C-alpha cells in the first residue's frame, strides 16, 4: 500500500464541502493523479465484473443485478463518503445477509421478479437507516470498535475471503459451513480436485506474487486476467478440460416492477435491514479506519454514514443488493496506484459501459484466475504481523483481537464483530475495575515526581519524600473501582515505614468520578483524619473538582486540601501548611 494520495486539507472544511466531501478534494485535483486513478479503476473494474456476478448468485438474484449494485453505489460514496481509499460496492458479506433476510420475508420459492424487487427495497432501507444515523450524529458507536477489534476483524475477514475462494482454485463446489469447515472440506475432497483448474489457479497466483515482488508497478491483476482469457481460447480449457469460466452476462438494464413490494414486506424487512446495516457498517468502518490510520488522515464517522447511505440508496435505485466497503477491491485499488476517490467514480463509469456494451469481454475468464486475484489482494490482511505486535505489547488487546478474528473465521462476519464488541466491553470493565496505581517520589534534581517503581520503595535515583506518601490513581474513580482505590491506598499506608503524616493523591488521571467515587474520597478523608493523617489532592481535573463541589464533598475536604501540582501539595504537607497557596518555583510533575 505505497500509493501517494492527494494531501489532506490543513483546515476543517466549511459550507457545502463539510457535508459533501467531493468538494474538498476535487477542486484540488491535479493532472498527475489521473494516471494512477485510471490504472486503479481499470484494474478494479477487471475483477469487479465477474465478482459482482458471483455475489449476485450469493444474494439469490440474476447475475445482471450484481452489476447493477456497483455504479451508483460507487458514485454515491465518492460524492458523500469521507475515506480517500475505501472502495464501496457489492461484496460477499452483505450479499449473504441479503439472501438470509429476503428468504425469511418472501420465502425461498418467491418469483424472481418479486425476489429482486424485495432485495432492492432492502438496499434502499439500509441506505435510509445509514442517513438517519448520520443525521442523529451516532457515529460515536464506532468508538466501540477499538483498534484490536479492527485488527482482528480485518485479519479474520482476510481469511474468510481467501478460504472462500479456494474451492474455485481447485475446481470444486464450495462446501457449506464456516471458514474452518470450508478449508477442511476443500482439502478433504482432494480426490475431486480438477488438476487443470488447480494449475491455472496456482500459475495465476505465482504470476501475481512474482509481479508484485519484482515489478511492483505492473498492473498484475490485468496481466493475469488477459493471460487467463487467452489461455482458455488457445488451449480450449473450458470445453476440453472442464475449467469453469464466468460465462455470458446479459447486456443492458433490465428492471422489475416495484409494485410487487407491499407495505407488509417493507415492515418485515426493517429488522433485517438493521442487521444488514450493522454488517455493512462494521466492515466499512473497519477498513476506512485502518486506511485512515495508515495514511494519517482524519475520518469523520458521521460523514461516513452519509456516504454508506448514499451508496446503498444508489444500489437500490438500480435494483442492486446492499453495498459495503470491500477489503479485496480496496487492497487491489491501493496496489494498483489509486491516488484519489476519482478512481471509484471511474470504475463506476466503466461498469456502466460494460453493462451497456461490453458484457462479452469476460465470458472466458477462468473462475480460478478470479479467485487468485482476490486471494492475492487480501494476502497482506491474512498475515499475523499486527497480531504478533499486540501479543508483545498487550496480551489483553491480543486476546480481544484473537476473539474477534476467531468469531469471523469460525462463525461468520456479523457474529464475529458482535463478539469483538462484547469482548471490548469486558476489557473496558476489567480495566476500570483493575486500575493501575503507583507510589511516587522525588527525582534527584527535585524538579519531578515520578513512580517509585513496582515495589514502591524507589532507588538511588528516585527517593521517597519523608513524612509524605504520594499516591497516583491511574483511572477514573467510579463505582466499578472505588473499593480497590480505598483498599489499595490504606494498605500502602499501613505498609509504609515510617507511617506518613500526609497523603497526597495525584488525581491527574482521574478524568471522571461519580457519587460513589466522591463518597469514597469523603470516607477516606474521614478515616485518615481519625488516624491523624492529612489527605491532600493534587492536579484535580476541573470537571472532577466541580463535581466534588456540587456533591458537597469539597466542603468537608476544604479548598485548602486541593493543590495545582504534586510539588505544591508535598511542600504544604512538609511545612504543615493547609492554605492551598501555590509555591515557587512552579512544579513539573510526571
């Protein structure tokens, strides 16, 4: 992913550009970007056509409706979406969910026209839900998709997509079940493999990886596509050797009547539309956030919802199924040199031209070649490098990522992301319930107050302050952890030798509190006072201080017990002062 994108604006967008992001980047478009955008568009287009047909089969609609899901979905997101990299269009996950939802509403034996019209309405409903969520500014829900969840989700999705393509590589029907079952069954049916198809798929993968390694600027997907089509024609692979090809695609737009959808159908679709929205949102925002972080670009999730809404409305208008951000096509677009979102618009225009005039172009494209292109595109996402990094840095976050990835691989995409979000709640609660606490001492130059280390005794560099115990609580003080706070501080006081006459609580990390937390401070103050130990607070957050005032706790503690720095509180404790005056020179705390 080494493409260089158009620079991000230094100042926030205003006016129409704030709500229609195309006006942020299009006026600054430079001619030097066109080459990369065009190559990227053609490359994605080359795999989007057969892919869209395959996804149509998953959704249960005729192949042409898979193509219809692409043009306006891409243009809608290009205009209203905020990510500079995300490819938005038809994909496997929403196609599968679409089939489940629609079959549940109209039954498995509904007429084709009825089924297609209900699928289109479902896509429209998803678009409306996204726009409503954007208007309500509910993009904050993406905060529950913590980085470990996104890492696990992308890793799991990469394996989900790649393993799903393996049956095409070996020339067998895709086994039913989850990703693990598909992999096991595919390997287990080695006796049914079509070895000519295997040869085609393996050679295509080899060409893709070799070109990427030694000729990285070459449009590898286009090269293997053309080679695959040529090989079918020259060696008669389809007829003589049974290599499956994409086949004929109907030309032109063929719409069905909307009148077949009743109000009852629409009402019955609403719960499924929310489920489908969650799948599309999970996949899209995970990819958008991943690329935004990689390129150090801002991402407004509320604006993203407008983009997803516009894309799904566009798909529904042309009677396509719901669209989402695509991992494989986003990766291919980046590898092919995409520079700006115009690449997405160019791809959409190429799909329209294909629908009208060029549907015969991919008739002889081997499905094994298409599968190889997709596997190569998601290969980077399948690598465990980021998971290994999490393992080394934070075992809890690694577990969160691994649970999410396992959910996607072993169960499915929607359950996987739901499991990840649920696990993140448990991790958040665990962190609040088990906060980090430290005892602090004075640095050798007496300018800083830093941790005394794991044993709380300090060393030759950092020393304890005689008569003063400095205690740092590194979390919000809430009902979930107030008992740990009180118990831990009292235990540290009991262990201190000699016993301190003053306790200074460094409140710098206590960004929030509640009535339980403020009551804990009040009770602790009373307990220490009975033991003739003064309790002073340092570096109290303004909002926390105002809360303590409103709750009446500060009246009992007294304003004289609150100091702007740890050094001021220590100086007051050592001097026996309790007037809250600031001492000189100003302290510098860590």
